[in-house]
């Protein structure tokens, strides 16, 4: 139950009414290791409508350094950050074993949370959070299964949902990392890596996983002694979709995540080279291939987004022009005018821009 | 993006000193046709550090409608918007023939401008802006050649700049649209479409275009009567790079833009299906292919960005949870715990989540 | 391939000494269903050094028809064909249950056999043939595992053998057919289809398969009632390579066979779109991609082979010219001469071929 | 006019009646440099129905060596080979400047000729052959434009002929070699390399080329001094199809030949990585992609052809078994029997093959 009386924090009522668009959400990032620092940077420079106001970590030195980098408050106790009246919402990027306590505190404080996966490290503790949120009567916690926001997975899910290819029969998955950090254990291949595929299966099929089996082949000689790497995981969903996952975290090169759907009347794969943005390639009675962008917004939408972000960043930094300037506009105009002349005459036209001021 | 009470526009001095990060840039969009509306939406919902404060168009009804949609001011005279003290920077998306006057006014007002291409419709008028900005002594104008912000073009440019493949010899380009709007003229293939390739050539090679020739093959029967479509454009750069552009704007389907570099010791292409993000595929003495994402940031960075934007949007709208919730976190924890058990026993493990609260 | 008057069959001695190149091998095809007819056509029209001399099938009408089509003898009893003195070698394409008896007869007769897969339908009967051939002291039987002659599988095998990617860990296979013939049983997915993957695994790794497990997911609604389709097969080799095979024989469209190798330091796949001839695409520390043909022989070798076969076929049929004729040669010469002129002058040159005789 | 009285050579009458299938065509290869030797090997080992009987070259030593290698006659005067009564047909692989005389002699002798490109080195001499053959009243000469027998070009031609994509508008071609032999001149890029594209254009469109223009960009530093490499060739066909060819013969690596068709309603490309056999990839209103092999004959037809050729070669050489033997058949049978058992029980089944005899 939220007990905060702050009038500036997001109250349950204001949550229901919706924010005033002119007011950014004040966010604190808890845990500023590699992942938390990346999220802090994201909130500070890329996320419209967000204002990074604080970072918090039990490592005091690191907290102060990151706070200074972004010009925000350092709060040395994550629990204090959760109840801070100047903080509207929380990103939790601390180690997994701390998640249960922090998320429950955030639920009590009535504040929205984006919690990095895993939600918690055991089913029992996760179940406790499920029940706490259910008792609260509204959803405040989002878990960091970010593949749901990847264009490829969204395309694959839409394809399954469309029913065009009939019922799904198989999902063949591979998840490969170049190397593992020190002290990575055989269990962590499941808890740290396959956990993403578990969510992907549930997201794509809309079904729960009802059984799992792990087969341990021989290990690669590139893995540390004692680490069972790779592993082969077989899952079954409620309706009988068979899922296999090759998890291999010491390939020595690159990061690859791919999923292939095999349905009754067609197949589709993402994560392999091939295809335009999102990259889904299908096979069906119509042949193999993919769709063609229908217009420039689909093809270059991301480039427009980056263009605008970089322009605003340059304006704020007082270092305009970051992108193409007037000389570029002039040169293009001169070449195009010559092109129109050539179209009319059929002749080669020479262009002279004159001296650049 | 927090609110601010400042009433002064960005002064030349403040531009040099840099903005205070906590203060958003107040932007007005001039021209709110299809393109301008899309830019207004981008500034209002995606660009961190920007605040859309006004829209302006000679079409009064449209201006009022778009202003209402975004909850910002409607300014019926674009020139008034430029000098408005509550406006820090301008996006110009009005028709090309108005650009000269508006950009010159913005230069006078000392305000940063992001001007949609073309800068102006003739070399003479563009040259006038070049000189006006030069006289001002600082760069305030960016032209909307957004392909410079596309991952593929950036990869291609970096490859040329690296010198790894030797000097560039050819750029083979294709630019294809499904259909043209009414009244699209043969000249507009050059002025509206090939203008992008002109900038691409200059961006990729760092050289000016010194000659151009347009060859008119027969027209497609899908083009309106009198429209010369497709055209074949040949350009030469200062050092002798030969550029050919197939421009074809009534293919009847899809939007395709591609560029292939042929250099002394290798080739590279973008814009064709194939490859991971950005999609560059190379050919050289090492074979054909591309690079593999080195880590999850490269592979899923965009997904994290979207995840955060959608989470903040949901928090602001008071409609949390938008993404995966605690049940998803619990289900994943339960499946992974069963997986660890299977890894130890080698047996298939059945999962029972219990009732959902 | 000249004619010969020899009436003696290939004796064990002549086999050891080698054939005289000027003398074709006289082959009989036993079993002329779809597969046997295709093999008869292959021997009669494509295989240099072979002479189709007889066909044999228990279906007398079919035997006579096929014999007439190819202008060869019809022998109604396959056993008679095996001992016929005018027959040097045998292709066995009869149903699997007849193979044991026919192959053993051929061994007795000391004649080389190309036997369609399966060698026999049970391990016991196959073992009996192994022992009979071993007792004979020389190899006379080849089994029709034709994937060993596919460019892709050969490339994949060479890659494994090179050791460049370290030890193999996984082989992920898929084998898909559009539909099954009537009366196809659940066991036949294994005996008729997966049997190819079994040989592929042995061919690629050079190891025996030591364990197998079949998982039966739900069946596609496109499969006949009672047919378990698809199936998921997991095999293990001597050194611990884990092999999984998706076998799915009612996809409703197309025929697809693919294999992906995952080794300690790289991966490679064949059978997916992508890549030049053979189509192997690799992933390793050098990126993903493939090799580029090194010369025209590699790129167009097959085209030269077809060109020569079609030319000889036309000459034999007395219907020369089948391919490009002298007018084509003349037109090319005229265009190229004009091209050389244009290279010297830089001008467009018009070509006039004159009237065609 | 044929003056030969030989009764064994192919007479005009026998040509009209067609050959007896049991009798091979006796072929002599004129010119046994790299290309001629390769053709001799092809005729001796791959082409069904052909019998290599002689080789001929002005280089006496080389002629004798090649003749010995293949066990055929050495004829030191190519003109003698043409009229030799034991020779039915001729492959001409001598230098281009000798072609006119040799082809005219073959026409006189009434013998079929497969003449390597170019037919002759000038339009005038080629025209003379056209007229000589026309006077003869039947076609005896085939020119070695072997791309017409490449699966990709055949697919592209069929696509154009189908009219599905409307009229062709562009053909974009690239032709790249790793390096050139010594003394390769700027004219030879046209006469030796682009000559293939000239035929491709005529083959694909069924139209004559009516104009040509060559643009010379700067040369690569990898080309010998004085060699204009690369070149850019623009051709126009009767109906107005615009063809551009990048010819680049010192890329330092690999051999690449590709063609892209741009038609009114679709595009298609061959020669790039991507696609199954033949490799055509299309773009149209249905998306981008290709077709899926419809059955095992399409996917593995070439493997069957190679399997049979290698089996016959091994039988002739007396070195059977070249391919998979009975142990391979036995091992597959044992694994599959275990697989069927696993399908029934759901359990992992261990396989024991016993000792190998």
C-alpha cells in the first residue's frame, strides 16, 4: 500500500487520469553496473518524456561517479530512492537476488517499476510479487524482457496470430554468446540466457510452457572447466508446440539470437542475415522471401528519428551544425539543376560550384 | 524535458556556451502537411530534450487541427513563428519555393533550423543562403538529408574512409517508388528523388559532383502520360568516381533504395535484403558476407530503446503495464527452475504454475 | 563409348585391372517405377561411359514400355538380368524388401551394384550382405545415399575435416516434403526419410551413431489421420555430437533439406537460400558469409557441361544447331566492334546488322 | 559444300535422319590450350554419347602430350582434322583469328562445329560465315555462348518471356575478374569479356542491340599501366531496353557475373549470393524472394547425376566402391530400426553395430 503523501509523486489517481504531457517522468535507476549505466544513459539522452533524477547503488564510489556524469542525485540506499518523493518511477538493475525486496517496496510505494530480468531468482519469490501486485489491484511492474520490442519478434508474433500459416508446430531457437564472464555456472545458461527464450516462447505462442528437458552434449573446449556449455533445451507448450533451444555461450565470436517458426503451412525465421529491417524471412506455398518496405517511412523511419535526436542534441550543446549544412544543400541544388538540363538536352553537363565561402 | 519559464530565445552566446541539459529546446514546426505532421509527432513523442511548442502553416484549418492534436500553439504566419520569443529552433517542412525566405529569416533571428530538402529550388537561391550564413559567422542551418543517419550509409562511408578496399571506382544506385503523386513531372525525378543520391554521393566520397548526364530510356506504361519514368543518371566526382542511378518512381510496388560501392579491392552493398542491422554486405578477398553483432547491445540496442520509450509513455499515460508483467516474470522463473532440475537429472520436468490471481 | 563386340561380363580380374576406357559399361536397371525410370534415362543420356542395355521389372507391361522407350532389352525376371552375360553392372531400384535377395545374387555373380536406399529393410538382412561381401574380399555394392555427391554436403564435410572450426558439437537438420504418398506410415518417416540424415551424420562426422530418441509432437492437420507427422529425432555420435532432425513430410509445399553445423569455433549451414553454388554459408570470427567463385570454371562449369551434352545430343539427333548460331556470333562481333569504337571516341555508336540471310 | 566421300563420317543425310543412339559422335578438339584441354576432358569423361577421337594444335609438343593423356590421336594440322573421315564433329578452341578459316572449312566438310567465342574477331568475317552457312541451307555451327545453358540465365529469360513483370526496362550487369593475363588490352575488355553480356542481352530480350556507348572512368591502380580498367558500357536494344555493364577485370579477387532485370512490374537478379540452385531472386508486388524446390529431383538432381557418373567411372576403373558401401547401408538400417523403436516407446535407444568385418 502506498503511504506516500507527496503531492509531486505519481499518485494512484494521477496514474489513472494520465500524466500531463508537458511534465516528464522523474526516474531513478537502482544498480549502476554495466546494465544500469546503459539504462541511465538511455533515460538521459534518448527517452522522450523521461527525466533521469537519481542513481543508486550499494557501491558508493560508483554511484557518485555515475551521478556526476549525468548531473543527477546520488542516493546511496536504493530503498531510500524508492520512497523519495522526487522520484516518480524506478528502473531496477541491481543483482537478481535483491529484486524481491526492492520490487515489493516499490509496490508499497505505489510507483511504476521497470525491473531487469529475472523478476526474482526463484518461482516462489516471483509468485509472492504476483500476489502482492494482484492485491494492490493495479499493474505497476514491467519485467525487462526487451525482445518483445524487437521488430523481428513482433513480426513473427503477428504472423502466428494471423493464422495464415496454421497452428505452430515447432520453434527452433539458438542463443549464442562469444564468451562468459568469470564464475558463470552451468545453471546460469538457463537462468540468465534461456530465460529470454522462455519469455519468447510465451510471447510468440500466447501459451504457457508445460514441460522442459535439458540434454547436455559434450562441452566445447573453449568453455571454462566444469561449465556445461553448450546445452540443448526442449520445451513443450500447452497446445503441444515443441521448442528446442541451442544455448551456447562460448562460441568465441559474436552474439546471435535466432528463432525459426515451423507451422502447418509455412515457416519463418528471424535473426539470420537476410531480409530488410526486422529481417523476417518466410517460406510457404508462395515461395521463400520477405516483404519490401512500402514507403520511405518504413525504410528510413529510424534514420529520421536519429536525425532529429542528433539535431536537438547539437542545438542543446550549442554546436550546430551536426548534420549536412547549407553548402550541402547548395551543392545538391546545383547538381540537380544540371541534371534537369541534361534530361532536356541529352548532353553531359559540367557543374561548377564556385569557391566555398 | 522539464518545464521552464525562460522567455528568451536561444541567444548566439548561449549557443556557444551550450545548453543546460535540464532545459528542453522549444521547437516550432513550419508546414504541417504529411511530412511536417510526422516531424511534429517525432518531436512530441520520440526526441529527448525537445519540446514541441508550436506548429505553423498557411492552411489555417490544418494548423489549428494539428496544434490541437499535440496540445501546442497554432501560429498562422510562419514568419511570426520564426521570431516568436518562445521558440528556440525551427523545423521547416513547407513547400520548397518558400524555403529561401524562411531560412533567411531564421538566420536573421539567429535560430537553429532543420530545413527539409531541398534547401531551395535553385542553385542561385541556395548560394544566397550559403553566403548569408557565412556572413553570420556560424552554422545555424541543417538540411534534411536524413540518409546520413541511416546505419547502412554510415557503414558504407566508414568502409570507404577506412581505405581498406582502396579508392572507390563506382557507385551503382537504385531509387524506386511504388507510385508518384498527381502532377509529378519529369524534372521532379531529379529534384525530388535523385537529390538524395546527390547528397549520398557527396557524403560517401567526400567529393563534389563535377558532371552529370541523364539518359531517358522508354517509359513504363505504369507512368502517367508525359512522365519520363524511369531515368538513368550518370555522375562523375572530382577524383573520377563514376556514379549511376536508376531512378524509377512507378514500379507499382514497394520502396527501395540501394547503393553498391565498387572499389579497387572490394565491393559493398546496402539496401538489398541480406545482412544484419544496417545490412551492409561486402565482397573482397575474404569472401562475401557481413559482420556478426558482437554483443547484445549491438543486436538488441534498438529494442531496449523502444522498451524504455514505451514504458515511459505508459507511465505518463497512467496505463502501466504496457510490456511483460509479473506473471511473465513468474512463469519464466518457474520454467527456468524446472530446466535447472532437468539439467541435473536428465529427465523431463513438468511445470505447474498454479492458478493466476 | 564406342560399340564393342565383347560378350563376356566384367570378370573379377578385369575389375582389378581396370576397364579399357574405350569400352562402355553395360548396365541393367532392375525396377522401373518412377525412380528406376529416372535412373534409366540418366544412364542413357547423361552418364558418360555407360550403356543402358536392359531394364527389368516384375510388372511385364511396364518393363516392355520402358525398354521400348530407350530401345533396350526387356528382361522380365530381375534375377535373369543379374546373371545375363551381356550385363556388366546393375542398378537396383526395386522395392526395399527385394534388395537382400537381389544384392546377394549380384555378389555371387561378381557384378558391381548401385542399390537404391535402403540397402535392406532390417539391420539383420543388411548385416548378412556386409558379411557376404566381406567373404568375397572386394567391394561390389554402392548404396544410393546420393547426398554425398551434393556440393553443399561435400563443402560441409571438408570444413569439418579441415578442423578450422574445432570439434563439431551440433548438427541441426530439417527434412521437409510437401506431401506423402498414400499409405505412408509413421515408421516410414524414419525408414524412408530420416535414413538420409543418418547417412549424412555418418558422412559428415566420420562417426557412428550410438543412440537415438524420437519425440512426437502434435501432428499437423494436413497429415492423414493416424500419421505422426512431424517428428523430432535426436541422435548422438560416438564422440558426443548431438544431432537433431525435424522431419516433416506434409508441409503442403516444397521440398527442403538443410543441415547446420555448430562447431567449437564456427558454424555453417547448407540448404537455405543464400550463397553461391552449393550454397554453404558460414559464421565465425571472420563474420558470416561465403566464398566467391575464383574463376569462370567454378562459376560456369556446370553450364559448359550442359552446353556440351546438348550439342552432342543435337548432333546425334541430326538437329543442329541447338544453341547460339552464327547470327548470334555475328551480332556479338558487330556490337563489340562498335563498343571498341566508342571506347576510343567517347561517343554513342549506332549498330546496323543489315538484313538476316 | 561437303566433298567428303567417307561413308563413316556424318553425312548430310544421316544428319537429317538422326543418329543411331548406340553410336557415339566422334569429336576432335582443335586447339588444346587451357580451354581446349578442359573441353577434351569434358568430352572424354562427362558427355554421354560423345567419343573424343583426336586433338589438334599447331603446337606439336602440346598436341602429342594431350593426345597421350586421353589416349586419342594427335593430328598436327587442324585442317587435316576437319576433313578426317574418322571425325564426325569439331570443337574449335584455337585463337580467335584462326576461326574464320577453320569454321569455313568445317562448313565445306559438312561437319557440325562448336566454336568457342568469338565466332571471329570482326563483324565482316563473321558476316562471311553467316552467308556461307545460309548458302549451305542448314545450320552446322554453334557458338560457345555457354551462359545460355546456365540455370540462372534460363530462369531470367523465362521470367521475361512470361510477361508476368511487363516489358523489360533495364538490365544492370556486372562482370568481374580477379586479374588479367599479360598483354590484355583495353579493347579486350569488350572483345573478350563484354561479348558475353552482348549475347546475354540478345538471349534475354530476344532483341538486337542498336547502340552502344563506353564510358571510361579512372582505372584501378591494380591494372597494368595503360589498361583502361574498369569500363562502363551502355547499350540500347530495339525496343528501348537500357543496358549497363560494369566490366572490371582486375578486382584482385574472385569471379563474379551478375545481371539484374528491371521490368515494369518487377525485378529479378541472378549471380548474387542468395536463392537456391540458379539463384534467381525476384522483387515484385508479392515481396522479394525466390521459389522453393518442389521435390527431391529439383533439389538433388545434380547429385544423382554425379553419383551415377562417379559410379560408372569407378566400375570402369575397376576400383569399386567409390561411394557409400554396404557397411553404410547396414549402419543406417540399424539406426533407423532403433528410431522406430524409440518412436513407439518414447525412450532413448542405444545402438550397437557389432564388429566391422
